[in-house]
């Protein structure tokens, strides 16, 4: 959202008299349409005043260029970064042929002293702009975080949805063939005892599958080969197709021999094909159930993450918020990060703004993932100390350099590349924990270990 260029606080116009005074302090620059004046992240750039033309100010947020302001004759830019000695937080380019007055930092400081009226105008604008830009970027940070969450959620939902659809389609085919196989088996006129025996084999196999350990690929392959050989030796058709399902449900060559002893040779082939079809159908039903359960868990996690349908300030369990955040960021963690959790479940509920607190977990965990390059170990521990609930988030990625550790909670300060961050993630986390909840954030960082420790009062101050 752009502000009205005529607002005196954010975009004051310097009078012609002031512009004339300033000319002796700077250098005039000619810019063609599209030519860059300065770029985001640039160090030691100057204070600029537009003499003629139009200068557009932009910032890259999540790889998308956002328009912050458009400056015309008499308007200026660059005073914030010059006074706090920081890199440019945005980029500027001419939209049409323009003339700009550039003033270096030493001359700029002299100007503020020698021209009091100009200094008052610039300093008043600086305060307003800092608040305005920060507000805009906070909103964009929230939208960017929402976009990341939506992308991750879409990825997480796609897998169980696709699996459920595949299983449902296969289930339709199995039901059709199962009716035909049942008719085929009935033609053998099995006795009541034989039918009871087959029913028990089926029940035992389903129970085995629900509780059986997962075999490694080599062991699974060896067992399938053994079962395939047995089936082929007893003239059972499509042996290689039946073997995987029978093995998954615990039916090995010994169990097959027991089935053979309870049936006659004429009914064995049809009975085993019927049994495999029933077991496969049961397996597909389990897949549909698991897929829908996973989707339900994700929807529940999103509701918990956003605290939909609940009051903003309430009693919450911090573990639920952390777990929901891990679930939302699951697509990033699966790329090669091992998560270890050590929770103290005796920590009582705390009074908190749940959705805001989840922004803290999101920013800290996402930063840890970035520091590890998507491969490493993430440790999360909770405990209680001095009437505070404490959550530790530890990663074994790149450490925060000692030279910048004192600045990481500053607005707009970031070590990420242009477009990868706004420099507000940790500042937002700090503000939510300290200002909103009366808690605090501490951190320690050294090569191979960075630990952020969040203290939250058990009774909100």
C-alpha cells in the first residue's frame, strides 16, 4: 500500500530555497529511465534528493518485488540508513529521465547542523518513515509466512490425498473381481469347517499385518521368492502377483502348507486367489483410512496453529503449538533434518496469544532449518524454571557470527540474501515474547550449535 505523496510526515517536499542550499553539499546525478540509483543491501550509499523526474523505491520480499514508495521533485531518501550506518533496506531506480542530488555522509551531517530547518524536516520524516516501512514489511512478512505455510500445507495434503485416491480406485477394481472370485470358490462346495478355516486364516492375517514389524527390502524379497516358489510348485496361477500380499499378511510357505492340508487340490488355487484378493482389499481399506486420518490431522493442526474459533488470549499448552508448527513445516524437515523432542509434560498451561506464539516457533524453527541447509539435527526441549515455561530450540547448523550477535533482534537486520528475508523474523519473535507475554529470549551460538531459549511466564504479567 502506497501513501499519499503529499503527506508531510512521510514524504515532505523540501522548498526550492532549501534545495539551493543543499546543492553546495552534494553532487548532481543524471539518470535515464530504468537506471538504478542504489540497490538493497548496498553499503555506504548517500542521501538523495530528487531534483527532477521520478524515483521508485522497491524491496524484494520472498523473491517478489514490492513497491514501497514513489518520490518526486523535492522529496528525499536514504536518511535512515545514513544515520544508523546500516545497509540500504530497499532499492531505487528512475522510472523516467531524472536528476538527483547525492550527498555523502560527512556532508550530510554538516548539512543537518548548518541548516536547522532542513534538519528538522528530514528528522521528522525519518521517524514517520521508519514506522511506516516497518508496518508495511510486518504485513508483508505475515503474508510471506502465510504463503510458505500454504505451500507446505498443500504439499503435505497432496501426498495423503493422492494415496487415498489411488487406493480408492484400486478398491473399486478389487471389489469387482472379488465378487467373481467368491462365485468361483463357491463352485467347489467347501464344507462348513473349510469355510471356517479360511475365515480364521483371513482374520489372523489381518491381525498380523496390523501389528507386524516392517521388514527390510532384502528380507521382504527373500520371503516373496520363497512363497512364489511354493505357489508355482503347487500349480497356483499368477504366483508372482499373489506373493507380495501373502507375505505382507504373514502367510509364508509353512502357513501355505497348512492351508493345503485343510483343502483339496482342486480348490487350492481358487481359495488362495480369493484369499489374496480379500487381504489386498483389506490393505486398500487401511490405506484409505490412513490417508483420511492424515488429512484430518493436518486440518486439526492448522486449526490449532491459527487458533481458529477461539479467543486470542487463552490457556494453552506450548507443546501443542510447537508440534503443530513442526507439522506445518514438515515438507522442509523431510529433506534431511532429524527432529529430537524432549518435552516436560508437567509444565502447566500458560495464558498466551496462541496464534502469535506460533509465529515465534515458526520463525525460530524456520531460521534453524535455514542455518542447517535443510540437513542436520533439530533438538527441541521444554522445561520449567523459576515460574517460567522454557522452550529451547537447538540446531547444529551455521553459527551466528560473534560480530553481529548483538544486532540479530534489530528491525530489518538480516544475514540472508536479498529477497530471502525482511530482517523482521527475530524482531517479531522478540516483540511477541517480551512485549506481549512479559517473557524473554536468550541465545547462544557457536560453530555446530545455536540455541534459542524462550522464557514464558506461567502467570501472565
